[in-house]
């Protein structure tokens, strides 16, 4: 197997590059951000991901992984993975394909056939609107005259489990061109993924359109399930029900299952929110917008949870948070991540701060990112210091450190034993037994 290039070494690309090198491939990662490039080249992870520091350092030290800013250094690669970001456009919900198009055009002059005329393979992993792969394939044929082929291979990484999801995914999807070109592309990528395929991980082959739809369809289904249980939480609060018991009961139904039925602050991060909005925008462009109108309510339910948490915090402070010391446990959008993009926890902390509360935010990994995007929001790296003098504590991100908190010890630090469990992750009996006023979302 020839060398591999990874174009774009943000979260997706850096993890993919390091995992491929650790599996024995020779990999060159192309990254234009100078600060990120310097960290990666030195074997230092530029973001928090469990196990990634050790993996990256090992891969760089092995000599099989190197990083560069010059895309010409990727010219000798047989397979090129396109891993750049597709953020939401500032003027609407559609995906911004600027990074995809720029990286693709920069790669074109360096593509050439290898090994007795076998074409180079460009593998798209970025999450893109359906129709993007077809457009890029036409451009590839025009620019290279058949010297390269496009295959679409969507990623399914979960932050906090990225290494596992790269090395041992639950499925691998290939979007292939028809005919012999597709057969050759499949054989080429099979050689890259030989370890995973040899362990029996399912590989599905399909067309470009379906491969692009798989990722956004999966994210939309997950977002719908999360917003569904949060809508049920609203009804439970109105009727006196308990959403945790409701979720347990319906989760026994094998058609539904128990996963992602924990009501709380909802979803955030760099994928689900922007992906469902881009999906709706693309459906509208295709004249099929009615098919996805339900996603508008999914998005609305999700955003409502943040405002509702603020209202519960105000109620817990007797109707006024001004000057009240409120400790927010967690800033990242999920545990085991330092990602604060569209973070529900950070949104709630910011809204309380804007209402005059004396907010202090603590988080095991994300405080540097909080300082960067919310410089006026007070942060405290020490959990004990953050809890000291608190009049209200909010569990906003369910880090293990917070789930393991001793309510008696925490009560000795707080000025007032009042906690709002925004993730339904704590044991209410234990906290109430320690003298805390315990409130959770969707529970009487």
C-alpha cells in the first residue's frame, strides 16, 4: 500500500491520520493553521480527546506520520483523505463548502496515477450536502482525465470515542462511482482498511448520494430522539410526571431502545446542530423541504432547553439571580471533550451572567476555549474553589468528576445547598439526604 495523505488536520483529520499511522501506514497530514501544525508536528494534541496524546506522540515518533503546510508534499500518496470542516454559513443554515472546495482545488495539480496506471484515490470524509460528491467527481474527471477517482467515505466519530470509532467503527460506508472505476476504488480503500475489515466490521457499498445522506440522516435521527425525550420532559413537568421513569419504561421497547433518552440540556457541539440545519437547507434547494420540516421543531425543542434551565435557576434563586453566586459544573458540550462550540452548558452560563448572576464556570478540559470565546465569563480550574460560597450549583456537563462528587463534602463548601441537575445524572436521594435542595429537568 502506498502512502496516505490527510488534507485538513482538525479534530477529524488529526485523529484519522494518527490512527492510520498507528496501523502501519505512512501518512502525511496537511494543515494550514500554523499553531495547530506546530503542535501536531511536535506530537502534541491541539485538543482534548481521551488517549489521543499518547497515540499522536507514538505515531510521530515512529516516523510513519509527519505534518506539513505544503500540499505538494502529498503528491506521492496513493490515497488522499479530505477531512476539512464544513461549518454553518453565517447567512443561513446551509453548509459552508469553502474549505472543501479550496482544499480540493489545491490538491488537483498534485494528483497522478500510480502503479501501472492505477488512479489515485481521493476519499471524502467531510460531512457535505448531498450533491457535493457528484460535483467534485465531475471536476476531478475534468482536471485529471481519469488519473484520479473520488470515493465518499463518511465519518461517524463521537467526541470522547474518536480513536475507537476510527479503528473499530460500527460500519464503514463507501460511496462509489459506477463500473470499473468503482471496483478499483473499492479495492484500494479496502487495502487501507484491511485491519478493520479483517475483524469483520461491516462494509456497505453504495452510490455517492446515499453515502452523503447516511451521515446527516444518522445525526438527524439522533437529534430527533434527544429532542423527543426533552419534549416529554416538558410534558412531565406540566403534568407531574417523571421523565427518567418514562424514559426507562419506553426504553425497554426494542423498537426504541434506551440510548440517548436522558432528558436534560439537549445536544450541542460542532456536528448535530449545524448538520440538521444544513440538511434542512439542502432539502429546500432540492424542492423536498417538506420532508424535513419536523427538524425545525427538533432544533427549537433543543434550544428551548437552555432557556428553561435559566428559568429553573432563577426560580431556585427566589426569582432573581442578580448578585447570586452560581457555580456551573461543565462548559464543554459533552464530557471527555474540550469542544465548546454551540455548548448548552456554556450558553446557560452566559445567559445567567448576562442577567447579573455572579457566575463561575469550571471544567476539567475546556476552560482555555471558554476564555477564548467568552473572555468576560469568570472561570475557575479548581472544583473546590468553584464550589466555595456557591448559592446554586448547576450540573451542566456530566463529567465523571462531577458525577462522583460527595454531596456532603460539596455541601461543606457551598453557602447554600441548592443544586440544579441539568443532565439528570445525579442521585437525588443521595443529594437530598445530604441536605441539598435537588431539582432536575423533567422531574417533579
